[in-house]
C-alpha cells in the first residue's frame, strides 16, 4: 500500500496513486463507520435519470411499472430511465502556507495533495472530465477539465510543484487568493461537481463566499484537512515555535491558553459545519495521522 508521508511530494508520487483503487461502496461504508468524527457525504454517485413513461413491452423490468399511470389509463405503463449525463469535476487544491504544518505522518499540504491525486484518478476512471485550480501563497494555476491522461498528469504535477515551493518563509496574498477563486468560478457551469481541498484556516470569508456561489447550481464537496495538534496543545511544558519570521515561547500548562486554543479550533469546525448544512454541500474531515486516506475519501 502506497501512502504519502513527510513534508513534500513529488509529481511521480501523485502519478503512482493512479493504481490505487477505491473499495466497493459497502466496504467503504464499513471503513467509514470505524472512523470517529467523520461526516458522510450526501453526494451520490452517477446513476440514472427518469426520462418518460410509455406502454409496457415484453421484456421490460416489471419493477419499473408505473402503477399510478397504469391505473389511470387502464393499460400497463412502465418508466423509462436514461443514464445520468457526464458531470465534470473541478478541484481546488490548496497548497498555501497554513497547510505547511503537521505533527503526525504527513504535513497537511501532503495530505491535501494525496487526496487530490486519489480523487482525480478515480474521477478519470469514472470517465468524467478532470480540471481545476492549484492555489499557492502568491500564485495559482488553472486547468480546464479534460477526460484524458495527460491533462490529469499535468494538473497533478502542478500540485506537486506548488507543494515543493512551500517553506517556513511563505506569506499568503489575500488578493491572489480572491483572484484565484474568481478564476475557478469562471470555469464552472451548471451541473459540475466541485471538490475543495483545504484546511480552510485562512481568509474564511473568501471560502464562504466561494462555496455559496458555487452551490447555487452545482454539487460542492469540502475535504477539510486537519492535524491532531490543531485541536489541543501538546502536554504541559515550555515550547518554542516559529513561523519563519517570528519566534515565540509558550507554556502549554496555562489553563486559559489551552481553553482559548481549543475554542478557536472549535469555532472553525462550527463554521465549516455550518457551510456543509447547505443542501448541495457536503464535507469530509481528513486527518494528517490517517494511515490511509483512500477509505476516508470513498464515495465523495
């Protein structure tokens, strides 16, 4: 089993995810049932759309008989379905500074890249078009949706490229982030599936506006990347931390500090949960300490 770990990823790492396969829905459901704190997606897979009602013909499935129409017209009628049309999938993969953090297995940026790779290859294997946007600190890259191997590979190489640019000195440009989200909205038409992969920790107002705008005519899934150290401070001791510019020391035994720290994290979770209560929005929470992301993403 190939699982990405550490602080950075390479393009070849994301290409190798092509050969990993999602489990059958019943197996995935059992895996998800064993994961604490996960919210199941309301997003359904491709199925069939109702087309019309017509007279029953020999060989038709009796389970599709429309009994209400049959009773009204005194002739047996059956429902006809057609396969649901293609639904292009767009990704927004966040590879900006707030994700350059992790305390277990992998950094959040690596978890986001791995999730993007797994979902992009699954989407292509389902014969849907794949495209989207990679978001960095100071720039972004747009990929129009295509249903072929090379464009998906280029998209994932961009994800890896942005990932390799991350360092302790990065600063997020709000104007670039706002412009990137506008660019994503220009790519979107009615009936798309849109998957936003981020920790949603920076400029939450922009994320909120984006989600509500996209969800008017599309299905939106949030893949929320988290790390255990975000939820609670480490055991009581003196610690030194730096963002590459400023160095601070804190005492994690301070009860008020621990309470404020937990409260800020709880507020962010509550805000994301509020977003996902929209009829066309769903959310999955993925931890950096997960031994395998595949079962957590199945069915998204």
